[in-house]
């Protein structure tokens, strides 16, 4: 079946602009996660959705970052007033049930965000 | 503070030989561990996992070993193939949560 998909694959924007990154999880997966991977680093947790609700947003760096999942499927990560330090690959993952580590997370290809 | 460390940024191995990738962790609460493989321009792909109730888990050419007392795990690939060339990430978690903590990755190159 289809894996996790993310659009766009690349996004170039100017400092101060607003961007939206989209994630389409594996069909039927109730849990969805966003991670950010900076150059030379491993993915870092941003936010976890269980169904429609954000169960844990402790990894969001500041209030410029926001994510939604209104129907419990597709999710959008929104970044306001982008800064050059926001440049990274934003990865989305989904898992069948969520809530525990053994529920394997499957990752999408990521969106490479470049803020000029 | 890096809770999961992969101290070797890169590793080259001859085709057919064994590849050994290492990972160390500091948080004693971690009891579930995973390895992901990542090709360029793709997302991380799940490879293999291990719970702390085991010290070894095997899946085909891939075996993960866990040494809890040393807070160390390793991934063995035997025999290594050119298609295994990728960046390998170690991840750790507390089994009661969903948050994976990743290392910085090791780039494996398998030479034909």
C-alpha cells in the first residue's frame, strides 16, 4: 500500500514569510508525528497527534510553529514569520495506534525547507 | 545533551564482509531501540528493533545486539551489499512513550 507522502518535496521561501507543509499518513494510521532534521543531525521530535488532537507538542521550538490534523488524517505544519534557522528537512511519520515505542513509526520522504 | 550517540560519522566496508554500526545511550529509562536506514532524498526506513528484555534480535542479514549494562547497542550486517550503502540512524525510547530520540547517524559505504 501507499506509504507516508509529504508535499512539497522542496520549499524555498524568504525570511518573514509563512509556509505550510503537508503530510498524508498511511491510510488507517491513527498516530501522526512531525520531526525536524537539521544538517548533520538526527530527526528531532516536534509534535504527536492521536487522531485529531495534538497529544504532545512539547518539541515545537516556539509559537511560530503550529500543526493541525482536523479530520484525523492529513496534517499540516504551519510556520509563521520564517527565520533562516528554520531551514531543515521536516519529516512526517505515522504509526498504527500510537502511544508506545513498539508501535513502529513509518516516515515520509520529508520536505526540505530553505529560508533565504 | 546528546542522549543517543553514534560516534562514527562514517564507515567503509568491502562487499561480502561484516558491517558493524555502534550506538551508545545515556538515559537509563530507554528500554526500546530501533535502527533506521536512510537513502538520499528519502525518509528514514525502519530496519529492526529490540526491546530491553532481549539482548539480540535478528532479521535476515541484520542483527541488533543490546548491552544494557554498557548502554550500548550495535547493528551487524552480514554479508554487506552495495545496496546497504546509506546513513543508519539509531533511535531510543522509553517503551511507555512514543517519542524516539535519534543519534546523528553513521554513513555506511559498501565497496564493490
